């Protein structure tokens, strides 16, 4: 390769690298400022309540539906496998641990990313493209406090709440399969579930969605606010917000599981 | 009031605005003309500190805004009243709430006072009947009028900025918006209008800047613009000449 072409390529790589570093820096600033907005005035109560309604109440039905079928499917699989080994009575225990600690938080977060994360990114993206965010800045309103803080706060409150409801529905679904399809004792099922409702398990299952809520809302707000280039740009930022959120949920789930197991004293 | 010194800006590696220098007084009526993507709106966004130049210096009333943060820029921005392209109304709020937005944010006015002020402003711009409508229920012309009312509610501006205020409107509505712009500037407040509609620019402005490929290729009055020998400007003025004929 001749030297001018090489130089040109190097310049392009430098430009891309600088852009990536700038974007990462912007993302961290936006996330931190969005979170800190909760303790800085002014606080936009109405926007916060609106977001709680949209993210929480609006997602309840779909989270319940998904959780119900996940619980039933899991119970079916486990009952089939455990009955081969003559351990059918452990279905409740294994279902309980799986749902409370792992599947419930992740499933609710994935549904939340698909519904609320995509909604946040597209709404903010449209506001950027329609100069509504510029209007806020010109009027002297901080878009981070007005738009990002209510979304982050509502997410870190509503996703744990949705997860708890989703867990309960999943356990009910699993109960239906265990008792009415696999013909197990309902008393044994609920006793083993109650046995798994320890502080460690419940804390583990409630802490993860809090972090997931922050990750989804921060990524979605960032992608929405960095939308450029019309309808195609909006499509790109919405898709990226959902895909990145899903990947980060899975990665964060592994990291959190490792940390929580260590902190809560489980041996691996 | 506004001073650009050798300002260059680009959204990527390719500059949108190149080495632009200009000075605009607070009582001037300026139109920035040029085709799509020539950097007209970029000039307005740079003036308000919504984007930062890659190089060069921008001053507002002698105050260099180039390195200022968002908190400092808020004070600078209050000197202007801007109407963005297509109005940029908040689409989750109705007309009343859009116009009342800044009154609620920055004043201690009671609900009654806010209501009275909103009705008064909507009457000034001629859309009092649309007070309860949502932005998507408004026509293009009404959209711009509400946006103007909202910008008036904000602060006492030293200068009005209009970004493509008449674009997409039929000639009657565009003419009404031009009349409104002229009425609002009667008190001697200056204005900058960014547009590619030469006819509308001639109705409201006295000084004209023409942009091509991110460079200011003309800065002068209407006779000067009409007599320009630049072929690109000549082509651009064809619409106006056709209307005069």
C-alpha cells in the first residue's frame, strides 16, 4: 500500500477511535448526570409519574404473560427430567431458585428492553429530530433533568416491581403444570418454594433488575438523544438501543451473579 | 450583537460551514439564504451555542460563547427568541401547555395569570381558537404561529431567530407569517430569518447573506443581491424574478 493511502487509512482509524472514545465519555456523563438529577433541583414530578405509568403499568400485562409461559415451560421441562430420576418432588425447589434468582429478572428485563427501551429511544430520537430537545435547551431547561432523570428513576423502580410480579406469575404457572399436569402435591410444591424465599435469593432477584433498569434506560436515552439523520437514523438508534440493552443485560447478569454469589456466601 | 470570526464547523470530517466571518447588529433584519444543506441552520445553532465550532470564535454582545458550558449559555440564549423549523412544538402537550411551558418553568404566575397570558399571546398570533388542540391537529401555518407565541412567552428577546419559518406553507399562510414577523419587529428588535424562499426573505429582511458550500458568498442589501453576477445566486433568484414578471 502506498504511503498516502496508508496515511488516509490511519487518519480514518484515528477518527473512528476518537469518535468511539467521545461517545463512551458522553454516555458515562449522561448516565451519571441522569442519576444525579434525582438529587438536584428542579425535579420534574409529572414527567416521573408519566414515565412510571408508561414503564410500569404499561408493561405489566406483557411481563405477566411472558412470565406465565416461562414458568409453565420450565416446570414442564424439569418435571419431565426429574421424574426420570425419581426426583419429581424437587420441581418446586428448582423452579423457585431458577425463577427468583435468574430467569425472572432476565426475562422481565428483556421484555422491558424491547418495550420500554425501544419506546424511550424512539421518543427521544423523534424529539431530537423535531428540534424539541433544542427548544428545551434554548428555553434554559436541562434536557437531561427533564428527559433522562425521570426515565432512569422510573426504570430502576418499576423494573424490580415488575420482576417481583412476574416471578409470582411464573411460579403460579409452574404450579399449574406441577400439580395438574405432572400430578405432584401442591403442598410439597409451595413448601419447597417457601423454603427458597430466603433473604439471599430474594435480594439477588430484586437487586439485578435494579441494575438492569439503569442499564436499559441509560442506553436507550443515550441512543435516543444521539439520533441523527432522519427516519433511517431513528431506526438505527432504536435498534441499537434494544440490541445493546439485551447484550448488556446478559453480560451484566453474569457479572452480577458472580458478585452476588460471592457476597451472599454461596459456594460454587 | 453577533460576531462570527473565521468559524468552521462540520458534523463529520466534511465541513458544513467554512471560515465564516460576519457581524450582525441587534436591530438588523437579516435573511440567510442558500440551498438545502448549505449550512444556514447551522449558523443559527452556532449562535445559540447548541453546537460548538471546530475552529474560530463566536461572540454575543462581546461575550465569547465558544467555550461556555450549558449553564452559562442559558443566559446568552435568553437574549434570543427562536422559532425552529416546523415549529418544534412539544407533541405531548396541547397548544395551551406548549405556550405556557416557559411561564410554568420560570415564573411564579398563578394558573389564572398563566391562562390569561396564554390566551393573550395566542390572540396576538391569531390562533386563539386552537388553545385546546394538540400539535398534530394543527395545520402548518398554525403550527408556526403557536411556536411564535411560545417563543414570545419565554423571555423579552433582543433578537428573533426564524428557521425556515415559511417553508412548506401555501403562499397565503406564508404571507401571514411574514406579516406577523414584521409586526413583532416593529419595536426595533432585530431578526434573522433562515430560508430558501427568496420572496419571503424580501418581505421581512433588509440585509441578505447568501451561503454556498458552507461559505458566505454574498453579504449586502436587496439591490446588490438582485444585481449579483454570481450564477448560483442568479439561478436562486429565478423564482423571485418569475413572480415579479
